[in-house]
C-alpha cells in the first residue's frame, strides 16, 4: 500500500499543539547562536521587519522584537499561536502572532527583510512543497 501524502499540514500540527501535554524536544530552546551571530555581525539588517514562518512558541519572533524589529510569527496551528501569544504576553506593539498555513494562505501584505524558517519547510509533505509561500 502506497503512503498517502499529508493533505492538511495545519490539522496535523494543530493536533499536537492543542494537547496540553505536547512539548516537543525542540521547543523552549531559545534563539540559536547562528541567528544571534547573523544579527550581531550585520548579516541581517539591523532594523528590518522579520517574518518567522512556523514560529511555534514564537521565541525567535519575540527575540527579534526585543532587538527593535517589527516581528511577525506565523504558524499553521492556532494552538501554537495562542501559546506563543500567552508566553510572550503582554505583546509589545512590534510583535504579532497570527495563524497562517504557509502551504495554503497568502502572506500578509507587508514587506519583510528577514525571513526565518526554523521549523516549517522541512516538515512539509513533498506534495505541498510547491505551494509553500
């Protein structure tokens, strides 16, 4: 029997994030040294707007907001967005989290100078890669 591609990535992730016991090993790991180094070395613009795709708990978007960037964290799972919003509450005016499926939904009509995807693209079914925003 052939393996069927995942047709709804958002439902898959929501199923995990909606569980109060869901705590993936990669969550709560903070911001990687590579991102910190890229920001401090000038590789990233010092004040450009940031899009964090597949933000999960929103640690990266929140870190960029603390550095003074406008930061938007998006995740396909509404429960992940809710957890990120609660974890970083009260949200500063330069930090926002929204539910968005990068394989189906259009991005907000904004310009971003920094794009971070630490937890999304590599989890998308090959059948959905072409539709990745």
